[in-house]
C-alpha cells in the first residue's frame, strides 16, 4: 500500500489490521510494516518497571584506561 493511500485511510486500516500486518511502500519500495500488537504479549509491556537496576554505565567494560598513554 502506498504512503499516500495509508495516510488517507490510516484510522480505518488500523481498525481492520490482520495478524500479518500491512506493508507500506514509497515509490514502490517497502518502507514500513504496521501490525497489531498481540494481546497476549501486550500485558508484558512495562511489567518489569521498577524491578531492574543498572549498576554501571551501559556499554562499559568496567575497565579504566588512558587513551593518551
């Protein structure tokens, strides 16, 4: 479905999405896919809020080093 058609019909399309979703194209090339959230999994969103702790910076190895030496 083209972007322009999706823009015109967005609300009605979202209400009638099938489980496989909808591929949106721009100039004939796929650019996005819209699909409904599985109701079984939707309850998991935010379910761990407040239960996880980060003890150090994400992406850090924990090692200190000096780039100039």
